[in-house]
């Protein structure tokens, strides 16, 4: 794979891609499809391996943006794992959500990143009536992960979403 991204994170990006290539298991693609995981580009690397890579990489907004641009299943999931929620803008969330094309990327972004942003609750209302299937799913995925993980919120915070 030829990487044409210039910047300070090029070495890290290349190292990650090389590692993904080494962990690639193309024979798993058929199994992924049985669960509705249908990316156009994938290395078929399992989530526990991606979590290890993300832990080693640490939080890095710029690297996350570059990983997202590579447009592979694994690079998008890694992007959601390493991006710094404090640096994620509402615009970035909208742009990424519009690129969701199957459930796994949608749910991983909501679980790993979007729920930790300052815009999470607003996006539920914004995306709840969206025409795009996976943008709308993101609203419900966010609602579900916030209900599980945001223990400080009173029930009333979630009751306002019942009409959806």
C-alpha cells in the first residue's frame, strides 16, 4: 500500500499499516459478512488486536484523522479508538457519520469516541430523523451507549428521547 500522507505522524501511520497487514486474516472476511460486516476495504483484523494497537498508539487526533482517510475497516475503528474527544468537532462527527456504510463502524465510533464528546446528546436529536440509514442508527447507538456509560445522568435525561 502506498501512503501519500505527509506530516509528523507518517512514521506512526506507516507502522500501523504494516502491523495491520501482518495481522491480516483474509479468510475471516466471509465470517464477517455473515454478521453484516461488509466493508469495501478490510484487513480482517480482530477487535482485540485493534485495541492493542490503539493502546500503544495513545490518544492522537491528527493520527486519527489520517487513519480515517485511509478508509479501511480497521483504520476507521482505530481512528475512533485513538481520537481525542476534546478535539473532535461537531462537523467532524457529521462528516464521519455520513460515511458510515454498515453497522460496525457506526457502533464502534459511537462507543469509542462520539459518546465522549461534548456533542453526544445533541447529535441524538440531530441525527434521529436523518434520512441516511446509518446516520439515524448512530443516534440510537449513541443513546444506547450513553444510557449504559453515563451513570451520572438522571433518567429524565433519557426520557426526552422516548418519542424517537
